[in-house]
C-alpha cells in the first residue's frame, strides 16, 4: 500500500519540517501499517497503538541522532521502529532472521539501549545522563516508561537516586492504566488520582493570581510566606507532590496523549527546563483499533488475527501446558484451603483467571514485581500456607536472589511454576526461558521437575502440593501439551524417580521435559533403518536425578545422549555427565544436546529447536554420530 506521508519518512529527522496536519496524517498511516503487519505476524500491538502520537511528538522536538531516548521494555516501540529507517524491514517483525519485536542496538543506531524486560529505562537513562555530564556534553536524555513499569522496584530505586543526584533528565510516563493485565497496586491508584484530580491545577492558578494582585510593598514579603503555605496546602489537592518531594519537577497529567500539537508544545517547553523532570501523559491502550481498545489485554501480545474482525486465527487445537497447570491447581485447591496462587501481572498468561474467580481471597496479583512476589510467598509459606508462584521463566530470573535467600535458606515449601520454559519463539532472546534449570538446580534443597506431557504435569502438581521439605520448581514450555494418555490415577510422582519410556540395548537417550516425544520419534526412525535399538529415559527431575535408573541404563549401552531445552552450560546434561564421571567407569561415549552458549534470536519454535539440534532430526543425527552410523 502507498502512503502519502509515511513513504517519505526514512529517519526521525524527516519529521522536523512536517506541519501538524501532516503529523496527524502520519499517525494515521503508521497505525494502518502497524495493523497490517501485526495482524499477519503477531506482536505487542495495543501498547504500540497507544504510543503513536507520543513517539511522533518526541521525534519532532528532540533529535534522536544526538539525544538519547531510552524506551522501556519495547512494547511501545513499533512506531519508533517504523520511523527509524526500518519501515520496509518492519514487514519482517518477529520473523526468523527478521527484525526484533524489542530494542536491539545492533539493529539500529536509534535503539540507544537494548531492552526486553520492564523498568530498565530510568536506570539506563540515568547512566547515559551521567556519562554525558562526565564528558561535558550537552545532549538531552529521555526515558519513556509505562505506568505499570513505573511500579516496579527497579524504577523506584532509579527515581530515588535520580532525584537525589539532581540529574538533568526527562521521564515520560505513558499512562494507559494497563500493563498486561489491568494494573494493580497503590501507585496505580496514585497515578489515577492525578488523572482525575482537578483541584490542584485550579488551586495553582488561583493562588498565583492572588499573589500577583497583592500591592508590591506588601506583596513581596507576603508572597514569600504564602508560597510556603501554598506548598503545604497543595498536598491536599495533588498526589503529584510525591514526585516533587523526591526532587522532580512534575508536569501533568497531560490528558491529550493523542494530540500531537499539545504534546509537541509540552515537550518543547520541557526541553528548556534543567534538572530531573517527569511528564505524565494519558493515553488509550489500543488507540485507533476498536478490537484492541475494547480488549487491550488480548491485544497486548497477540498472534496473527483477522484485521477486519479482530478475531485470532484458531490454533491447531489441544490444551496448553498453562491450561493443564491451572486446572490442576484449581482441583488441588478444592481439597487444600492452604493453597494460594501468586502472579506478577500475568493473570491471563498463566491461565489463572478461573482460580481467581473461585478463590479470590487466595489469589494475589502483585503487579510487575517478581522479587516481591517471591518473598511475599516466603512469608505465606512460613505462616503455614502453600504458595504456588506462577511466573514466566524469563521473568523469574529477576527474583533469583529472593529464591536463594528468602525461600531456599529458610527451606520453605514454595512452589515455583516456570511457565514458558525453553524456547518461546518470536519474542526472542529476552524472553526465551532457557536458564531456569541452571538457576534453580544450583540452590541447595531445591527440587526441579519437568513434565514430559500433560499427565506428568498433573502428577507433578500433586507431588509439589504435598512436598513439605523445601521449595519445588516445575518448568513447562509454551504451547500445547504433549498427550500420552488419559490420567486415570491422580497420584504423585516419587521425588527423584525417572522412568524408562522405551527400552533398548545400544544407546541411552536421557531427556528432560517434552523433548521425550522427539527422542521417541528419533528412536523409531533409527530402529526402522538400522540394527540398533535405543533406550529412552524420561528423567522427570533435573534435581535430584535418578542415579540408579540412569546408571543401570548407561552401564548397559555405554553410549549416552542427554537432551534438554535449556542451556548446556551448568544444565541437566552436565549433571548427568558428572554422575557418570564419578563412577570411574571408562569407555562410555557421551553427548549433550541443549541450547548452545549464546543468546538465541527470534523465530518460530520449530525453526529455533531445529537450529539448536534438539528436535527429532537433531536427536536422530546425534544418535547416528555417537554410534558411527553413516547417513
């Protein structure tokens, strides 16, 4: 499709000479193009639709080639990508070998700082600002952050330090009252008071006019007294005083987040003011596309959909691991009133809406605050409850310290549900959950489980619910659960007990998680085309591992391959190899399959698993190599 204005924009500097009429037309065209691409590729749509005018206004006023604009997360940056020389490449958004859905400095010089997790922008921007000051340079630094991200502890720490240092920097808060699920917490309510409160602005205007009208001989000293009185009084009218007490100049709320002229005028004024500043802009998540406006949670991160209707294209069917987990937790909670569920702004993503509706008093959404979620769970566990903390694997990384100190050392029976473990596809390196096996199994007393299918997940949930000797982690991937049969007997899995999924004589393939299915297919192909037979073990546990089951098989076959959808360095395979090494038995040939020692880029899960050699063909190739079978 041809665009009148957008086709002329090859870099942000091209906006400088555009009229307000042209800028408004550009906003319309950007939305149209964004919808066209995301409806085909999927992506983080609603947030980016809400940030179109703010992005255009920022680039109209500031110079992204010189100034540093630091975006938080990347959920709001599709306009940024389109306007910074990636208009044509935007068609490849989130596709294999295409451009990323998040910020990547090696993709564009305008991506000043790489980001894929929330609440990093203010800290990073302060680093840029301090570096500027140390070098004696003069460029502007702007951090752009959403209202939900502002509630994260890291953002609080940065604001506290920034105000204390009195650093010249602008924080742009884009407030749509939404994170992924509706924003929760005191700060959300606090910002909402600013949005709805008119008293302070009226007070400021009236108070200033009153002082200015006082006779000069009297007015000057009286004005000084009244100014201090006014500072005390205005606290009754605005929550914005909190930012000012921290050393910031607060401006807002600007209830015109989709009015480019107003935004340009605001940013132009703020550009001339020195010191730390916060401007609070009200926007509409999903702006300009009715389905996204009506259901911003669904369109926060969405797969391909019909642009005309907003309906997502149906998946291949089946039940996701997340769904199996949530149904199991609801079933367990019915007979155990000590079970509680904790999420970090991901109610829909973790499939826990049903639990919330059935047990509202035992459900806690703590917002984007993973560290708090874990220590909060520790307090509940210490008080006799059984917390299930459901957080994506990549986001649980932020709470490793709390898992070690507050849960691990205290030997508390907290259950960590690591959703989206392994490769997650199009969201790329910041979202792949490939480190959890390492960071969980390194903790003394931690039990780490990985179900190979839906039945195993249900049994492991029961195991975790009844385990009292310390923390448990259960990891499972994104997507539909592998089916292996009907669960007739809802009984727990014995701690540290593996199972032989298929017997064989010549090589042992030890799998952790759903890769068991690929190993069984690879084994079948080997046995159809050669004289060799393959033994496949479903390890079930990354810790503790079943030494007896594994060594019995290894001593029989003398050829061992381990397979995991996690990093090889420090992973499950290395635990198995250490076990074999400690036996002192010579002549055993080994190979570890997993995620190599690099950050894996984005693409479909099947493409990425193929590249890492952990799909059916990769396992088959590894078996042939170890057994010296010619293709």
